[in-house]
C-alpha cells in the first residue's frame, strides 16, 4: 500500500504521483505541528462551544453511523472525537495523532474507560498502517477560511487508503463563503502602516547623524514588508452580522467523500453580491466556512448537523472570519451590485498558508460602473 505525501500518494522512493515536490516533514513539524503538541492549544479548540456542540450532536444524534462500526479519527489531538465515537457505540476506533499530544490522548482514553475500543496511534496519517478498513472517518481538519493548514489533504489521503466503499465522512460536506463588509479596521491598519513608516524615517535620520550610514536604500523593501504586514495580510475577526453589507456568496462546495487534493489546490470562483444597506462603505470582504454532517446518500444522517463560522452575535467561533481590507473604502448603497472573481492558492514556500486575490467591480443601482479594483492578500 503506498503512503501519501502532501496528500499525494508516493511510491517507495518518495516520488509523488503527479510530480509535485513533497513536503519536508522536519520543516512541517517546526512550522505547523508544534503548536498542536500543547494542551493550551487543544484547550482553545475544546472550549469552542459551537465547534464542540456541532461534533457532539453530529455523533450522538447519528449513532447508527457509529454503533458496532470501525472509526478512524484523523488528527485526534486530545482524543475527544475518538472518545465520543466509542461512547456512541463504535466497535473499534483508530485515533491517529502526529504530535506528542498522542500521549495525553492515550491517558484521556484510559481515564474515560474506552481503552478497549480506542487505539491511539502516534504518527503521520500519511504513513500509518491500519489492520483493517474503516466505516467512518471523523476529523476536525478545518483551518481559517476552511483550507488554511491544508490538513484536508491528510483526510483525503486517509479516505483513499482506509475508508470502505460504503464508508461515511464526518463532516461530509464543506463550503467557503464570501461577503462584502464595513469595518473600522482598514483605517486603523492604514494608520498603523503610516506610523511605522514615520518611525522608519526617524530611524534613518538618526542612523545617518549618529553613525554616518545612510539606510535610505532599505526604505523601499521596508515599506513593502510593512505594507504586506499591515495592509495585505488578512485579519482574524469575529464580525457582528450588521457589518455584513451585502448578500453572501458561496465560493466553493466540497463533497468530502469525493474531493481530491487537486480539486482543492486552488480555489477559483466568480461571485455576485448585492448591497443590502443604504449609504455605507465597502471596506473589504469577509471569508468564512461551514461544514455539514449529512452521512452519505445510501446511509443518510438521521439528524443533519451544521457547523457554521458565519458572523454571529452569540455564536462566534475560534475560527472567526478572515477579513480582506480595501484601501481606501468605496461608497456603496442598497441595490448596488458587486461582481467579483476570487482565487486562492497555496504559498509556494509553505503549503499550509494561502495567497488570495480579489478582482471586483461595483455596478451602481443607476447602472454606472465604478473603476474595477484588484487586491492580493496573504493568509498567514
Ligand atoms: C484541529 S486539531 C483537532 C484535534 C481534535 N480532533 C479535536 O477535534 O479537538 C487537528 C489535529 O490533527 C493533528 N494532525 C494534523 N495533520 C495530521 C496528520 N497528517 N497526521 C496525524 N495527525 C495530524 C494535529 O497535530 C492536531 O492535533
């Protein structure tokens, strides 16, 4: 049986099936996995009530998917989803975790008396060998704006290697959403950028007069660096729903049972949004996701559960929304239409980070077209 590299099946030599470079595991551990080895980080996820309630209800309101079944938990972390699967009647649960968190998961499994059912396996999902195929794959793989972290690659790999042809994915479906927003963050970030540049000019003056070296040659790259940091990096925010100024649009729908890694390497989509508030400012876009637990066509969920990270008054999540700011904002009003195209691809140096581009234009209610705008952002 081949293993998967970056979600791509590789042969014994490590060469990948589509020729893409494989990910250096040491670098990936240093950059990505290390935080998951800390309990404080797992606790942050375990304290997210929206997330917890959704998975809890998905499992316990659909026990027919778990009772007497074999389950694989991809990235078990503290072991919570594996423990719930066992409590819902699973015959066997394989709980795979790459980091040393596996040791804590093992303890937790024992302390909750499910050690006869749950087997914690420390290792990369891509490398692990299981003794049998499974009926259910459960995983909480979602990153900011769904795909940051690229962990879904590992779930796809697990599915292709270990899920029975009749198997069920938990969650079964996912969607990416976008909507136009108003926000004071743009002005704040513009001020931060300008203060940082003023500070740089003070620094170059002082370095010249005290130490006799002209640092001016570095002004342009410093400005670019700061611009990227303050103005081009998306921001985490839990927006109030009244900050959303137009209709939300779906950018991508994913069927977790059939999606391939090449389907999610890049997301490209056109979207249309109509402004729903009178006389307001288009300050940028917000991106979020939802996932659904629907079972599969032949064995549907008895109770479909939704986990949404949309702007909400009471139900914010640790994912929040990703905010992409426009500088300067554009005046818009109810009935104006926003035609946009969106693309998101992985950062070349770190496949777990994303680069996003929005191309948009506003067609006013009167029919007049405002100049199109194009912005690039980094999801760090
Ligand atoms: C978002 S956390 C979810 C943890 C836990 N399942 C929960 O719901 O609280 C993802 C976990 O998956 C682990 N993980 C990510 N990719 C993995 C892989 N390829 N193999 C094994 N574990 C992985 C991470 O170390 C992390 O603990």
